[in-house]
């Protein structure tokens, strides 16, 4: 799920946008008045959508866009003359249907990107496979384990240490070869 942050210089505008999104079944993670507050929230999340106006209390939306990680999308609610490349825009006056469908589209786009990143991390290249096989062979030889036991040991160690299987295999090879 993408985190949605609504940021407008006037609290009433921000709350109204949040209410529209919540009524449409979306979960809004934060409502802010300043770009600085948005950046505080962003530090804790891996991706999300920022719905904002072009002028915030402490900065322009362009400054905020530059400070946001690439994994965050921005939906700008402003006249088309204020839009810039890389930012999705909605013209004023804003239509509820347009707002909801655009946020849904951005959420779907982020979900696809998340799945792509996950698939990329799952696929091991030949060198990584060889490293895992070497670690399993060493575990089998030194600890009298079967291949399945060695593989389960690698997986458990990987989960316990919070590293991926390849990094765990590298650590085991380093430790056992000393």
C-alpha cells in the first residue's frame, strides 16, 4: 500500500482533500501544511504519493519534488501553467472523480513498480547461485548436513540476520574458510 500525504497551505483545503480520498476508500497517512513536515514523514516510508498545491507554507512544490525520493509520486492540484515534467497534475477547479481516479492510477503504478523490484531481487544470477551452492557444500562437508538441511540453515540464518541469501552465503564462506 502506498502512503498518501496531503499537503496544502490551508488546513481546510488539506482536510477536504483527505476526506474525499477517505470516502473513496483510500487510507491517507498524513495531512500537512508544510513541505518540511512532508519530508519528515517521507524519511520513514519507502514509497508514497504526495497530493499538494503549487505553493506550500514554507516552499514551492518544485522544491518539495526535488527533495522527495524517486519512489514518491506527486499529484499537483494547480492550474496547468504551474505544472512541470515528472509531476502529475490536476487542474482547478478539481473534480472528485478526477482526483480519486488519478490517485488510484498512481497507486497501481507504484504497486507494479514494487512487484518489479521484488521480482528483480528474487532472481539470482549464475555467480550468486554458485556462491549459495559453495556455502551449502561447505556446510554439508563440515557439519555433516544434507543439501536440504544446509539450504534451510542458509535460509534461517538469512532471515535471522536480515540479509539476503547471497549475502548470508558469502558470510558463511568467509567465516568457515578462515
